[in-house]
């Protein structure tokens, strides 16, 4: 067995272990209902400690899963993802954020009627618009990268 195969097998085992840990954390997160201690009152009602633990565990799981996934990609796939993220993600971000800003300046109401038009809702709309632009731009650039090299 060569080194790359051993590394891939070790990473697969680590991902399986992480998945089992995430499942256990989900059970804890759903069943723990006590409020988060030391939560500032100015931030509003405290979430349950289970939700906080689940969110933290999910963030760690996703970071480690992405690391193992990236290490097992071949060089061509890594280059495709890097190129797509740089060009597609950046241009998509600019276009998505620009579209939200332009529509806000033009007075176009992008929020649904049932959503209160607060500052937080408008900030959330901007974040979602920018992220959606990044995701679409990344996907298009990734497809373009592979199509250009076929």
C-alpha cells in the first residue's frame, strides 16, 4: 500500500469517526434544553446550550471534513476549485452585492411583505444576496474551467 492510499484510508476513517461524533452531538443538541449561561441580556433571549454545542460541533466537523476532502483531491481538481473560487466567487460577490445595493437605492423592495423591514433584515438580505452571487459565480466558473480543458 503506498503512502497516498494509506493517507486516503486514514482520512476516510477520520471522517467516519467525525460523522459518528456529529450524530452523538446532534442527540445531545436536541435534548439539552437549558439556557446558555452568561448570555448578555442585551442580545435577547439565550439559546439552549444544546443548540450552541451543536453549532460549535458542526463548525468543527465542517472544517475538518473540508480539510480531509481537500487533501484527497488531485491537483487538477484543486486548481479548478481555486480558480473558480477566485474568479467566480469574487465576480459573483461583486455582482450579487451590487444588485442588492442597486435595488435598495432604486427603492425596489426585495423583502417579502411578512418580514419586518428592520436594519437586521436588510443586513441579512445583503449577506444572502452577496453569498448567492458568490455561489452562482463559483459554480459557473468551475463549469467553465472544466469545459475549457476538455
